[in-house]
C-alpha cells in the first residue's frame, strides 16, 4: 500500500485517520481483486463512480 504521506490530503479533507483510509482501501483491494491503487481507479472510472474532468 502507498506510504501514509500519499493519503494525508484525503485525510485532512475528510477529517478521518490515516488508519481508517488504509482499512477502506485494503477492503476495496480485497473486494475487487485489485493489486494496485491504479486498478481501483480504473474500476471507479469504469463503473461511472468518477468521471474525467478538464
């Protein structure tokens, strides 16, 4: 998993702990069978959860 420093911007905006973010990301890896955070991004994009911005 990514170092905690990579997660800090999300933690500050959402007012949650780094540990909480790591737990949720780990669960997503398990549920989606992903091996990298890029795979999670691809799954989110493919499902329509996120859309590209310009």
